[in-house]
């Protein structure tokens, strides 16, 4: 099997490492955008910027520059870039025959100057616009890159409307340290991956303000309800949100110390500005960039998402940390 991973960030590198650790004659190529980073990885045998101290498998090929030859020989292509770069890459790959999957979680930002009716798209909707004939899907679920790179037990979801895409993902990544479950509900899997990042900011804020475990449990549970409402309005299946890419990913991202989105909430609770919080991470926190687009999509569908709305007001500076809690607790009573 010939696997190409585009993007040498933490998650792309971790999955490439997982795939390359199998001793079955496969070829795994990791393409890095930055030439200096690619050379440093080859020289040091690790991705010091994103996964310091974790050795790259000897079989992993780290490359930069010309990629067309690698793509032409691929049996599976994995896009490991942030959401902002997905449209460009899907356009470049629109004529390839191999299955193409993405790892990013979020809604695409609305371009500046777009009409009031414009809304952020999920990844599969972007693909339908720019590469409608592509065999495509997403690999998602509760996973921190550092743990995957260290081969700690992980379970993921391969989601596609094409059975051959899910089969390729299972063949590439299912093994002793990683289980891959197939799911045809790509809408539900993508909604879960996008919304959980926003909710993790809220949970980090809750924990940073030391509001207690009762508050955290309530926030996660009501957040899951928000996620599910939006997903159902977009055509997802309810059971998807009880699985790995819904409840599983939400619990991990909202409570795990390796979560960048949770860290943003913790820093905001300490009085940091959003700019200071993001700058301190050194990595992308997708919830910061997708919160507004998630809320805008929900409003177009008349879906109520009070936690997401509060996070957006916090990120936009219209609420302070303590005010955000009061904003949620002051809502009128209602049935569950």
C-alpha cells in the first residue's frame, strides 16, 4: 500500500508515523510545506516542532517540494492541513483516482465581503464544490497526536459515503494500537469534530474559573445536546453523536490536558486576551476560528446553541469570563 500524507503538523505526522510502523512492505510519504522543517526532520529523526522526543519510523519518507509523482503512485492520500488550506488542496487533487481523506475539524470561514446569506461549509461540502467526483472522506474521533505518535491505544472513525474510502482507511491505520470504525454518516462525524472544539473552549473556561465538577458535567452534557441539534438539522444520524466522533471526541477535547481548545478557555479564565492565548499555543486551535461559522450556520437553520453563542461573544470581547457564566446561568428554565 502506498500512502501519502500532506502536512507535517502534529496530526499529519502522528498518522504518518502510525502507518509507517507496520512491517508489511507499504510505502508511507509525509510531505512538509516547509523545506527547512523537512530537512530538520530527516536530520534529527523527529518532528521537533510538533512532536519533540518521539522518533520517526525509519521507513517513513519525509519530502518537500514536488509532490505530483508521489500522488500519482498513491493508494490513499491524507490531507493533514488546517481547514483553511483544505479547499486549495482538494482543488489540486480533484482528478486523482486514489481515495482522498482529510483530518481537519471545523467549518470553513466565510470569505471577507461575502453576502449576508453566505455560511461556512463543512469539509465534505467544500469537496462537493471543488472536486465533486473525488472518492473522499474524513478520519476523525477522540485522539491526541502525541499519544498516536507514541502508539498508545486509540479508536478513530472513518466516515465516507464511499465504502472503498472506509476500506482504504481501515487497511492503512487499523492495527494493534489503533482501531478504525467505519461510518457512512460523514455529516454527523464532521459536525461532531467541529462543534466539540467550540465546546472545549467553554469547558476550559469553566475549569479555569474553578466552577467545579458539577458545572463541567452539565456543560459537556448540554454541549452534546447542542451538537446533536445542529447535526440533525444538517441531516446527520442521532446515533453518530453517541459514538466516538460525538461524545467520545467531546469528552477528550473538553477534559484532556493536551487539548489546545481547552487551553484557550483556561487562559481566558486567567485574564489573558484571545491574542495572548492563541499566541502561547504554538499550534492551531480550530475552535477559535470555527466558532463564529458554527453559530452562523446554526442561526440559518434556527437551531438554538446557547453555549456556542456565549463562546463567540467571549471570543469577540463582548463578554468577560465571569460574565459568560452569568449569561448561561440566567437563561429561562426549560425542559430537557
